[in-house]
C-alpha cells in the first residue's frame, strides 16, 4: 500500500498498532480541512506493527495528547518535500481537559465546570492520577 | 494559604511539631483556653459524621473559639446546587478556618484551591482523612515514644480502609518500620500501597493469619471486616472470626503491644479486650481532639490570623 508523498505536512510515525483512531479523535483531526491519512498495521522492524498518521498541512499538534497516548511516536515535519524536523513527545506533567475521571465518587462527577486534570504519578510506568481523587487514569 | 488536604502536605518535622504542641496542650490546657478567642471555625459537613464533627467542635471550643456550619448536605447550599468553590468563598467572609467533610473525593482540594481561609480535609469519600492519620500518629508517639523501628500490624479490611492506606503512607517516611499486613485474600492492600513500600525499600509481609504474627507486633491497628466486602457468604463466615480480636488471641502478644482502632467498632474487637492495658482506642479518640487543636493553631498562625 502506498500513499502519495507529502510536500508540506506532518507524519506521525511509530504509533502503537491500533492507536491511530484514538489519536485521530483526541487530536481532533476530524475538524481539519486538509487531507488526513490513517495507516493501520504497517509492518515495522522495531515494533512489529505500527500505525502512521499523515497530514498534508503543518498544524499545531496537542503535544500533551501525543505524550500521553503515544509517548514513543515520532513526529516528522515536512516542508517542500524535505524532512526539516523530527520530534518526540514527552510525558506531560499534567493533562488538562484530555481525559475524564472515571471514579463515580470523584468531585468532577457533580461539578461539571471543573476542568479534568491528571498529574503524572509515575514517570517510568507512565501512570496518571486524577488531581482531585487520585484515581488512576 | 496553607491547608491540610493530604497527610503528605505536612513534612515529618511539621508532624513532630504538631505532636509536640498536642502534648503541651494535654499537659497544660489552661494555657490554650483563650488562644482562639474571637475566632470562628466553619464545620462544613456535606456528609454527616458525628464523631469527626464533635472532635473538631470540642477542639475549637477548648481553644476559646466558636463554631459555625452545617452537619449534612440537606441543610447546606449545595442542596441548592452551589459549587464547593462558591461555598468556601462565602464561608471565608464569616469564618477564619474551615473543616470540610464531603461525600465526593477531592472536594476539599477544590475548596482549598479557591479559599481565602485555611481548609482542613475532614474526610472526602474513601479518599483522605488526614486528621485521623494525625490522631493515629499522636497515639503511637504517646504510647511508644517513637516511630522508628516499630513493627506495625494492620488487620482486617486493608483494601478499602482509607485510614490504613493513609497511616501506612505516613509511617513509610520513618526509619526501619516493619509492616505486617493481615487480611483475607479478598481484602489485601491495593497495589499502589505495596508499590509505595517496595519503592521505598521497606520491609513488609502479607499474611492471612493474625495468630502467627501476633508475637512480633508493637502496634496492632484493627479495622472492620464488612460482610458486604466478600464475594460469598461462605468465605465471610469462614474468615470473620479470625479477624476478631479477643483476650485469647492476645495471649501470645508482647506486654507492650498497643492496639489501635479508628472507631466506630462493630464486633472486630471483643468488649472484653477494652480492659486490657494494651487497648488504647479510646485514648486514641481523645488524642484526636488534641491534635486537631494543634492543627487549628498552626494553620491560623500561618494564615496570619
Ligand atoms: Zn477524580
């Protein structure tokens, strides 16, 4: 399977297989005007299988979402057909408004205007806990 | 603005200070009888807890202060849909310090983030109850004289018991404490508590058998094993008696063992144990008032009130 090479845009590579749709939703790519290609289950030497997302426009990505959902992905910025930048996300210290707390006893369940905030509890394990009730994300 | 939401908001040095103040109050109550004259504590109990509320009220009265507030959500503005943040803003106009009990986890933190007065978490759902932990720490310190090197047994429901998690967290900051975790398989401590002990390289052992570890213990912290926590009735009936403390079970215990319980108890400690000098759960309840007095003084002082 081949996809036209991109002239100006972003390639999000090394996404764990099966996570591309999730990233598509959380990065709110459905709201974009530009072409978006999702490649699923692409053979990879490093990962066995991986997903890839290609955008034919350089947009501002939500790095917190990338760091949380696909901390090992690589983001390639392409201009005039050349890869000009290669970046990797970092695990964000805080996730604000990305995920919601699932604990039915959490204060966020009755106070809708409170922002859902998660803090990085363990960097090695990449675990996040709700700021308010400390439930695991 | 300084608050107390989680026991880890306090350093061990600050906990030592609070214990010292509480001991001084016990020795010399008259010296503290007017310390909070003209001050008001708002007791904001969105969920009823007579025991905790009485302890806070007694603490404030014995400091010469006053108490305002409500004792369940039905009487409060939250019943009309007011947010916790708005409630604490409004209360800040009338009171100098607040103690908040809430059925939702994290509510006191939300209040603290918006408050102009110090907020004390008086229990939020199954999450935190730092003044109970301070009470436990004061009790251990008064009964044993130190924390370092103690072998502390926790018995009963270690899965859902927030007082257990919080006390283990607090004690994990002292030297050479050995933890003995005694519970049925179904009610073992959650993995995050074990991870904490492992990460800190602390010694702990898990067992289902109270009798076998009784002789090692310096402290035995009892909690209730509730029927509804079990998957089946058979298991409950088979196990319930092994987690009930009786004079018989105490025969192999150390002379200077101390038995703690956050109260209320149901049947997990036989009434016959109450007369044993090693039982100190009623002294523990009294300590709760003194450590709350020390805490109110500290937070008011830091707030410059
Ligand atoms: Zn939460």
